[in-house]
C-alpha cells in the first residue's frame, strides 16, 4: 500500500472511531435509526471477527482455500499472458486504468462519504444504512487483507519472475506486499454491497463490472499475481456478504458456487 493510501485508510479509521465515540447525533432521531451508534458498530465488529463456523462460514472458508490454492498453479501463465504486448492496445490500456479510480482508498472514501451525504440530503434511512455497510465492509475486509499482506510478504510480479517468492513479515516495503490485492478486496467489498440493493440482474452486473475490471487491471498492470487477486476478491465478497447478514440485509444474495468434475474445477456466479 502506498504512503498516500495508508494515510487515506488511516483517515477512514479515524472516521470509524468518530462514529463510534464522538457522534451520538446520528442515532438520536429515533430508536430505529441506530446504525451509527457505538453499540451497533462494536457489536458488528465483534460478530464479524468472531467466527461461528456454521455451514455458511465453513463453505466460505473451504471455497476461499480451494480457489486460492488452485489459482497458484496459474500465476505464471496468466502473468505471461496478461503482460503480452501483442495482446495490448490503446483501448485496453485505457480500460485497465480503472484501478486508478476504483478499489483504492480514495475512491472508497468518496463512495462511502457520498452515500452518507446523499442519505442526509434525501433523509433516507435505507441509504444511510447502506453507507454504514459500505464502511464496515471496506474496513473489515481490509483489516484482513492488510494483515495478510504484512505477514506473508510476497514479492510483486513487477519485481520478480518467481511467483513463489515470499519473504515473511514485512512492514515497510510495498514491493513485498503483493498477497492479497488491496484494490480487489476494496472493489468487491463495495460492489457486493451495492449489488445487494437490487434484484435486477442487469444492475447487479453493472455493480460487479468495475470490481472485475479493477481486479484484472491489477494483473494487466503487473501489480499482482493471479492468486493475489483471487484471494482478495473472495475476501471482499465474503466480507460484504457477512456484513449484510449481520445487518439483516442479505435479501438479494449473489451465490458463488464451486464444484469439481472430470475436467477440473467449475466456478459459477448466480444472481
């Protein structure tokens, strides 16, 4: 994570703490409008990070381990293809600049803050709750991702051809913070929350499209290995799903189905 992004995520944490301890006015209007109260956010964070190991969570853990494990076998090949200059064009170069505008800390603040401001302008408690779920989804998922980045210490593909080069705990050098991708985590943490707000499949595709494009952009721009993006996307997606469950808002669920057959592994996304 760049120094600028670290500052922005620190700013997000400060906002989170402000909502916890300094801003009771958010929940003083009525008993139902308690989305930004200290009790609710503390409860949500505890429930998020204390696993239940029920069927849903066990399936999510198995899916994450399985897909990430398989993705390691394709790291080198996909890195070679995604960086093949013969397959590049000005059109693709422009499309895959999306990671400059989506999935980073700055865009997360704009989206979360914009949603919250809109909720106040419109006096809409539903939109206000969406802004809280966005905040929780981005923060909780990135706590996981940033912890893994620092602990595992994988070298980025722009610096090495060895996709299995891990140096272990590393706090200061972004070169060794490849696994998993922060952009992909944030992109799916945001897109999944928005996709849950509608039962229209076309809108769901619209909400998820920038997350997929951002994730591939990280491969295209040689910032991450394939497995970095796979794990990050799953962290963002499942974190958002859990935030939605905790908030009682998982109504228009998008299901990720993983199955095995004689041809290998099958991955399906159901709206």
